[in-house]
C-alpha cells in the first residue's frame, strides 16, 4: 500500500474475539507517526525532495470522533496527540 492513498482498512472477525470482560463496547484508536528528522535535499528531484531519518515519532492519534478538535484545548493538543489513551 506504500504507493496508494488508503483511507480505510476493514477487517471482519467474530465478536467473541474482540469483546472481553467489561461492558462489551468495542473501541479503537489510531496513530500517525513521522520520522524525527526531515532535511531538505540540496540536490532535490521530484522523486526525492527531502531526506528523512531518525526514529518514528507519534504526532497524532484519533479515537472518539472530534475529541481532539472540540474537547482538548490548544495548549494540550500536542500532549494529547503524542499520548496513549490509557493516560487519559
């Protein structure tokens, strides 16, 4: 999928595989990560305008729709985007 613009992935599994102890709610969250460093290529080409390196760093996460946009204040957006839901 490296050359594709994928906006959704779907899987189908039995309900018993994803619900455990608790209230039966199935929740999910996603993250987006980028390399820690991005350097503009002095000899840039259309195919290679930059060089990326370093470890992948989480820059965004989504779970419940619009939580980041409506509930989290501007001063806390970076902290929220780089954290795991268990820290909420």
